[in-house]
């Protein structure tokens, strides 16, 4: 066991130690942490729906009228007895919302990303992924038999140069990107990616985890905002962020869905989600197009905070994920602790989550935050920087 003690000691020496934290959600963008009420600046609940009491009350009324939903365990995988009618209703709702051929529901975004690419790709294939793709995508690619090359972050000329040299050597080529990148908050140029995939006869795979619900006229995400929803071959959306639930889904065609039902290990070999979770997810999906007020409130906050970040000398992301890159691990930790003492819940993000030398605070903006409250956090960041 000494080896593992040495591992922990090395992690602590590098300033990379992580711990699990008990945090209780409160209303109006606040939470309780270590006995203190804090403004929650670390949540991915972008529309503030997870703490919306009225939504919860309305759903509970529906639950009372549908006792068959009230099961807290499914007891089986979807391919055995866990695939209740709510799964079918949910996938139909998703298919109709996206105007797609098919949808397939997974237990989480991690399950989706680690299941799809290994099931769909083969040795003769090539996967080209943005260098800043999420760890779940990287793990999925590692589980596949395809060759893998990363292109420089958002460098589509680099992506094309790889395709020009290598497209003819492979059966299928998958181009993989997030739409909103989780650590930098910047947006992919999906129109450019669509044009590239069409030019080189590739398959475009886009993870909309941080965009779906929070962006687009009806909440379909960056793909809707950029007008390319129907042109993305495989689109991943997650329910655990702006959708205030659990699980994830893939939007794709009927053929790919059937391949996944037969080959995706993260679908086949895991217990299905309980009915009560699927009922809540369906409830949220049905209501999602109507949350325009929340999306507008979020956008106002985004505009203000990005302007403020620029004033402080940071590179604004333009979105609702704001990275305050400070460089060194200890500086990020000290700044986070300073903000927590002042009543703002925000955490340091350090390697290996982000590249070495780019430790940061990652501020997540949500629709239930007030500008004046977030402004106070910005002032504390400014004060800390000037003292350092």
C-alpha cells in the first residue's frame, strides 16, 4: 500500500489534490457549503431549472396522477426489462424536437461518449478530434480500434490539412468536437465543420453538452443558433446541465441507432435509469422550448460578465463559461479560497483537467444569478489580482 500513499503524496506536492465536497443547493443561485451560504458560481445548471420550485411542484402533481412513474430502480438493462414506455416516449420527443430520424438515450454523457465511437468505428477508420475535447470523448476514442489524430484547438485549416493527406487511406473518418468547450467556454464553428465533413465525406460528431437548453431559439443548442442542426451526423446532448436532470442522448439516423443498440457496451451492459428520472427528463424536454425568458436572462448576464472580465485583463470566452486563467496551481487555489471566504463558491481547475501552466478559476453563469451579485465576485477577483 506504500505505493498508493506515495501517489497521494506526490499529488499533494504538485498542488493537485482533489476532495469530494458536500454542497446543498438553495434558491436564487445560492448554495450551502461548509456551513456558509454562498453564491454558486460553479454550477452547470445554466437555466436555473434544478432549483426551480414551481417546476418541481408541477411535476409532483403529474407524478401523483401517474403512479406507474414512481419507481426508483429499474432492476435491469434496457435490453432486458429496464426499457419502460417512458424511454420510448422520451426518444420520440427528442426525435420530434430535433426533426431527426432517431434518438437514443444513455445513462450519462460519459456513457454516450465512451460508448458511441468504439461501437461505430473500426480499424480501417480515422478519428480526428479537437485537442480540447472532453475527457469522456478521449476515453471513448481510446476504447476504439480506429486510428486517432488530434487537430489543434479550433484550427480548421489544420483539420483540413490532415484530411487532405490522409482521407484516402481510411474507410470512414469521424470529425469530433464539442460545440461549447467545457474549460474555455469558447464556441466551435459548426458551419465550417459541416462544410469540411461534406467536402471530405466524413462523419461529424458534435457534443452539445454545455450548449443544449442554454442556447438556440428553442434550446437545441449551438447547432440551432448556427443553423446546422440537420447537418450534424451524430449529436450528443446531456440532461445533467441546463436540462436539470440525469442522462444523455444521441441524435442520429435509424441505421446508426440500430448499430448502437447491438454494439454499444455502455448501453447494453448497464442498468437502465429509473422511471421517475425518465419522467422528469421527459417533462423538462417538453417544456424546454418555452424557457426563452431564462435564456434571455442568461444572455444578459453573459454579455455583462464577459465585458467585465475583459476590463480585468482576462480573455473573455464570449459565453456562459468564463475562464480566469492565472497560470500557476497555487495562485488558482489561493484565489478560489479568497472568493470562498467572501461568500462565492468557485473552484480551481488545474492539470490534468487543463494544460500545464493554465490553472484557472472556471466561473459558470446561470440564469438565476443577479448581475449585482456576480459583480461583487468580479470585484473580489480584481482586488486579489491587485494585491498579488
